[in-house]
């Protein structure tokens, strides 16, 4: 693996030197992929843009994005073809090579961001959020913050730092001298500010026709309305604001940006609105989970303006890779459930039982909570109990395979490959 990574490092650096694309690097504990999609949507309205595919955010995936190839997995012949494609790009100039690369940069251990920014030094660095994640390797949130901030600290004069001012730890991040700073968020202090967010409906009396999330976007005294179709909640709006900040940095105006964002397709499993069978409404947030992301999902779910008789089911799976913070993180989610408008709590996995215990201690009705070991057990329960018009939030860490629940409950399971995460053959096996 080290030899492979080393070869990809050399080739990708030579390609970057040859074509000199603008490089937008994105990191954060949550929200990287959504921000990447929004940024690419905004910039693609004017430039040739390539973004990381799938979760290509490590020492193998980032070079593959630069080369424009997908992983060959265990195929030696496949990797040889990738190396030949890279050499071809270096020797014979391709006039269609992207003018901008939008690269997601992940960090599973200390030093990862430094390695990736050495491979692809950024013209724009985006920091979405800093939260407890991968604590088994980082041990403390301070160490996580130090790692994530590398994407800002490595920037050279003339580059731009895009910072989520609503996140306390991100807001404290200092950019080097000469780096332009754009802050975004719903805070009144944000340079690119969101406000008046609502769930938009085709009809006022039927959540079956939920269109997406609407909000106002403001910059330097100008304001435009934005509609993000097919998605619920603040995370999508935050991603859109990050995309807007970069668009403004590169000279687009708010109207251009709002028009582009209307075509944004939020990645599956990120608070996507999915129609459920028997006229139910599913909020599919099954891509992954962490305490911070789960709290935001619960808040979003509680704020949905639904008919008075609608029952809300929160279906929450284990949150993994939290290290020593695991119990406290699940307890925090349990307390938030008890404070929310959730009517029924359904958990999947052993760690998620802590969510139930904490919710019960915080006066959530014990008769309205149900714990299961795995996803399909929860499916059987939900099929027996859901009634027409009910709403379901589904969230959990990747390994819990919570998308299986969504697939079993959705009105159009034939569209699973289009609408849900982890539908490729490698996951189906």
C-alpha cells in the first residue's frame, strides 16, 4: 500500500504541476461530502470542474481524483492502466482537463491532512466542522482541531479560507497573513449568511409533497432566495453557503449562485426526503453518524412542520469510532431525543441502547422506545406499527447499514440505486 501511495503521490503532483488547476480542499468532521457537492454545483456553472467521487478522500482516493480514474481494487492490470493514464496526462496535454478540482480531504489519523495538502496544495481551504470523530486515533477533540486546521494553515498568500462561523472551534481558526477569509453560516456575523430557513411544500396540508429546504442567502447587503430540492434541514443549507462563499470568491454573483444551487443534488443518505410506503415520509440520514450530526438530525426532524396527528419515529443506530467519548456521545443524543418532538424511539445496535437508557432517565416514555440488535429487526417492527402519514428519521454509523431500513420502507424500492447510499455490488455482497 505504501508503494502504491508513493507512486500515486508522484504522478498526481506532476499532473497538478502540468495543468495548474485551482484546487479547493475540503475537510471537517461532518459535512465534507455535502459541501463538496454544493461547491462543485456552483463552480460548474462557469468552469470545468471535477470533484472527488464516492469517498475518495485519502492518500489513494485524492490522487485518483486528480488522475481522473476509479480504484482498481486488487487488479494489478487495473492499476497499470491507471498509471498509464497518469503518464499520458503528463506527456500529452489534455485540453479538456478540469480547470478546478474539488477535493475532499479526510483524516483518520494525525498527519493525514498534511500529507494530502503536500500532494495537492490548495488555492481554497474549506473547514466545515470540528467534532468528536475517530477519537480512537486522535484521543482528544483538541487533536482533531489541530489536524483539521492544517487545511487552513498551509494556505499561501492570495489563497482563500472558507470557515463555518457557526462552529465554535472552526470560528477560532486563524488563517495565515495574506489569505482571504470568507465566513459562512446562519450567525449574524457571517460574511455569507443564511436566514429564514423553512421546509418548502407543494401544498400546505400534505407533507407527501415536501419539495426541499428554502432559505434566504445574504452577502454585503444583497439577499436572494434559495431552494434546495429533495432535502430537509440545515446541513444542506450550510453546504450551499460554503459553495456560495467560494463562488463569490471567484467572481460569481448571488443570483448566479442561487440559480446554480437550484440544481444541487444532495448526496444520498444526507437528510434526503424519501417517500415511504403507505404515504409515510422518510428523512434518510443513513450515510453515517456522530453525536453532533445526530443532534442536528433530531433537531431538523423535530422542526418539520407536519400535520398535528403525525407520529414521529426516530430510528437511530450505533455511532462508532468515538473512543472514550462513546458513552457520553450516545447519552447526549438520548437527552436530545427526550427534549424533542419525537414520539417513538427505535434504536439499532448495542451502543445505541445507551440512547434509550438516557432518554428514559430524562423522562421519555419507556413504552415508546424499542431496542433492536440489527437493522432488519427494526424493519419488521416498523412495518407493523407505522400508519399512513407517519414520519421516520433514519440515522446511524456506516457499519450499521441503516439504509437497509430505508429501502424496506420506501415507496419505490426499485429506485434504491438512485436514491440510497451503499447500493453498489461491493455493499450488496
